[in-house]
C-alpha cells in the first residue's frame, strides 16, 4: 500500500504562522506535522509516499527531499489551482498506479497505530475504500457520515446546514443518544476512486468535493468500510489548537 498526503493549502486560519510555511509544515514537538504523519505511515509498513504540494511547495520538497532521510520514498505532485479536495488525489494517479493507497490531509494528527488499524480493517472484506470517523465534532464544519449495521458507509453529507440537520432528525436518521459521525479526513482507496473524481462537478461552494466522489462510488455499488478513530484525533485548524498540542507531553 502507498500513501498520498494532501498538503497544498496555505492554512489562512493560522494567520501569520503560515506567511512563510504551509500549514502541514508547522511544528509540533519540534517536528513538522507531515513528519509525524510519515512516521505513523512507516510504522504501518507504508514506505512509498506522494505529497501533493501547492503553497510554498519548495519548503516541503526541500525538507523531505526523496525521503531517504526518513526511511521512506517520497514523490511530489503540485496542485496549482486550489479548487478543493475532490480533484487533488488525481495528481497522484501515476504514483498510485494499480495499488491501494491511504489518503490523508496534511494537518490531521492521530496516534501512529491508527494507520495500522486502518490497513487491518480494509483487509477484512472486499472494500473499494475506507473512511475514518470520530464522534463529538461539529459536523457543520465537515462531513456527516451514515453507516449500515456492519459499519459500512451508506452516505456522506458535506457540511450540513442547521436546516439539513433538522430534516435528518425528523427522518429519524439522527437519533438522540446515538453517535454523530464526523469525517476524520483519513481514507484508504483503491484506484476505483479515480472513476468518480474524473466526473466531478463543482459543489455550490465552488469546489470539487472528495465527499461527492465518495457518494458517487457508493452509487456505483462500491463498498466503503468505516473505522472509528481510537484515541487522539486532532485537526490542526488554528493557532489555538497548535498551542494546545505544544502543551501536551510529547
């Protein structure tokens, strides 16, 4: 299995911290966020990584080089237009070839063993993909996921509005006392994903949404496994989160 890390954005919510650095290169306990991710991937036996760069690509590429210093092989692809996450994986298509690949945003931190748990869950059945989720987050800021009794994905609703959430409650799809599953931003896909990203249209937000491609895969009959993140999951979204991480024990 290979891995693709999405690290093209600037991270405007980080304000002056990303004037010279892309957000995934901000340091936590002395190491860039991406380096923590790569260490976790390596612990799961994944040693071929493609980093999708964009803003200040030179910083990322200069730091990681060919990856040999970190015990992995690193390739790069550049996202020249920041038009959403739906098209970004296509930039790694030649790198992926016919392999399955773990896809992660470059600003998500989890326990290193999470990646091995993902690989194990993906291997439990004939899946075309795997999506990770976590409870307790504000789904209006991300993806809301629905699963069947075998914890396989049924659909994703991207950044639902208050009105949509009210409608889902009325339909009995969101029930009091049951977990509300927030998209955790780490996936595994087979190359079948590219059949759906190729036909994406822009969402009302004016972006290509990865969740639209996932729903298209489901509509074509692909099975996508779900996995709850165990332990720490952190979206390093703003300076306050970064400051909190620095205060943790390494």
